[in-house]
C-alpha cells in the first residue's frame, strides 16, 4: 500500500478579496504617526499630528471654507474632464474605425501625450483667459490623451469574430458600431477612465496652484507658503478622498454596465 | 436555394490554401466538407457566404430564397459568436432589428425559434450562464430566426463534449426534417459527416483540393451511430484521409 500523502503544490497567484485589510493598514499607519508625533520620535516639523489634521478639517467644514474651496475645484474637474473624456472617446472610436484617421492622428496623439500639460498653462492663459477657461482647457487636454489611447486600444481589442458575425447577418455599418463595437470596447474605455480622471485631479491642483483664489490647490499652496503643515495635510486628505471617490464611482458604473462579465 | 463553387483558388501570401475547388450544393441537401486541419475548410466556407473574396474562381447562387427569408446565407460559427452583453432573446433579436419588422412579429419569431431549440426557459439568461451546448443552440436559434435559405456551419459541434454533440446532432436532424434547408457543414469529425451529410466532400491537405465526393444513402432521420453501412463509409473516408492527416500533422505552419 502506498503510504505517503501527495503534497499539495497548487494554489496562490490569484488575488482574492480581503475585506478590511486596506483600512487596517491605513489605521495602523495613522496610529504610528500619532504615537510618533506625541512621543517625540517624529518631529513636528516633519509631519503634523493626525488628530490636529482632523481638527483642521473639522474647522474647515464648520466655517464653510471647505465648500468655498471644494466647489470651484469640483466644477473645474467636472467640466474639464467631461470635455476631455467625451472628445477622447469620440476621437478614439474614430481612430479605431477608420484607417486614415488612425494614420493621421495616432502620431499626433503620441506627440501630445508626453508633454507635461502644466507647461502649456501660460499658453492656455493667453488663449482661454486667466479665469476658468484655461483651467478647463488644461484638464480637458490632460484627460483627452489617455482617454484616446485607451479607447482606440479597446476598439482594436473587440472580438473580430463578433464583427464578422454581424456582417454575416447583414447588419448595417452603424448597427455593428453601436451594438457590437461600442459595447465590446466599454470595459477598456472604463478602465482608461480611471487613469484619465486621476490625471485630471493632478492637473486640477497644478492649475489652481498657478493661479486661483479658491480651490483645493490654492488652499494647499497658501498653507505651504506659511509652512502650516496641518492645513497642508488637510488639503492633501481632501485630494485623496476625491481620488478614492472617483475610483469608487467608476467601480459602481462598471458594476452596473458590465454585469454581463460576471 | 442552391450553391455552386467553380474553380476556387486562394492564397495567403505565398501559401496556396485552396486549389481549383469546384462543388455543387443542390437545394435542400446538406453537403459535409471534411479534410485535415489547416486544409482551407473555414476559408472555403467564408467564401461561400461572401465574407471573403477568392483570388480566382467564383461562388454562384441559384434559385430564389423562401418567403420571409431575411438573410439567405446564414452562418453558425464554431465559437458560437454570441454577444456576451445580450441575453439569449437579445442575441436572437440582434439579427432581426435591422429589418424594420413590426414588434409583435419580432416577438413571435423569437418565441418560435427559442421553442424550436428548447430555450424558451432561458430567454433572459446571459451567455456566460449557459453551457457550451446551450450556447450553440442559441446560435442555431439566431440562425433560424432569419429563416435562411442556406446554412453554413463551421465545425459547429467541435467545441462541445461527445454527449452534447450527439444531442445537438439529433436536434439538427430534427430541424432539417421539419424544414429542409440547404446546408454546408464543415467538420473534421467523420462520424458527424456520415450522420448529417447527404454527400461528403473530402478535401486533401493544404493546398485543399476536392479528392472525392461521396453519396451517403438513406434519410437523415434513420441514421444511427453504429449503423454498419455508415461505419463502412466512415472507414472508407478514414482510409482516404489517414495519410493526408498524418502528412498535414508533420508540416511546419509557416514553411
Ligand atoms: N486570414 C488569414 N491570413 C493568413 N493565413 C490564413 C488566414 N486564414 C487562414 N489562414 C491559413 O490558411 C490555412 C487554412 O486555414 P483554414 O481555412 O482555417 O483551415 P481549416 O478550417 O481547414 O482548418 C491555415 O494554414 C491558416 O493558417
Ligand atoms: Mg477551421
């Protein structure tokens, strides 16, 4: 009789949901910083106390200053990225569908993509004015390029077999685009949107630092100039929350629109 | 409707895939096309339905499609080609939507074809929830919905297990008995060929040429697996293909 149990060699290499782990790491880190700043092995010139940052945030909310900074930022982000993302999806789909447009625009997009958009802000100020216009344009351009690249990649990846199927049943060109290409490209477009919106937030802050009276970026800049670490970090916390929130919202949209992926 | 292929020759780059293939598919008959893998069966089928253009030769159609036929030449694909974001009923309705039929007519057609493929209970299921056999039944239902004159089937059962294949073969025979269609059925499975073909065309290895066209006697509904007459035909086919298949297996793909 064989008497040695066959050892288990499988398993692993597969991400699994681990609820609460993220929060635990976060809380632990905050706790360590709080402890360090209170005990003195983190100097208060290096990092502010988390509890002080929380108090600053609470003050900010109570005095209403939170909204005077947050609302302009949110509307800039919304308008700018709505412009950039919708243009990006439109152009991306056209690049995916038409060879001439692809040949003409892909090199252009590749040329625009690596330019740090913030370097163009002075130019945008001249073109679109010192007010909201230049900020919208900056965020729009910044979200446009990654959206284009993600979108035409997603259109390229649509199963050609499904398109042939559509043709074999005599579906019209527009039907094929609407009912096969666009839904098939949607997962790729949505995951590109995550990247685009994160870039949008980065550009939003940069634009506000260079010229705005209100906005999270302006708030952080003022705090930094006074070396007010509590306020600086309060601003950073707001930005992080904004990032987590947009990512969560896209996750929700994916869950709703992509039920078919299971 | 009937189909004819005359002198079809096609190459991809320098590789000749089909060499002077001529075939005739009379109305209401199923022609099975067998041959070693890579001999150009799928290419031939794509040309039959107008999805690809041959370098030389032509594909001809004759006769008029039946009343109410929305898409005379209709495919059933090996990989099913279902839209994963549409339900079973949605996948069927996809091929009806461009024809501007009244809504109740569309609903009636969907009901009818789902009933004929025994899918009525699954009309709202998504493809990912279905087994392979059910997915192929959805693809067959979709093909039936346009009331085709000719069905072009490219290894429709190859992705399925043996038991499911047996069941679906009976389904296909049943559908043909109910309403005989002209069919071209590509397969590398000789048992399928003798069960479903009125005639069987044997292609050589690449470049694909017609080696022989064999008549299979007897109505489809009376054919059984294990029938000695069919077994004999199958053995004859295997005799024709054995050396070709072996040689095809030894070939480098890009040589
Ligand atoms: N679109 C294509 N471009 C280049 N080569 C192709 C293409 N389609 C098929 N081939 C090649 O042509 C040969 C025949 O292919 P196919 O018709 O799919 O064979 P079968 O269906 O009989 O297995 C194969 O060697 C395949 O690699
Ligand atoms: Mg094939």
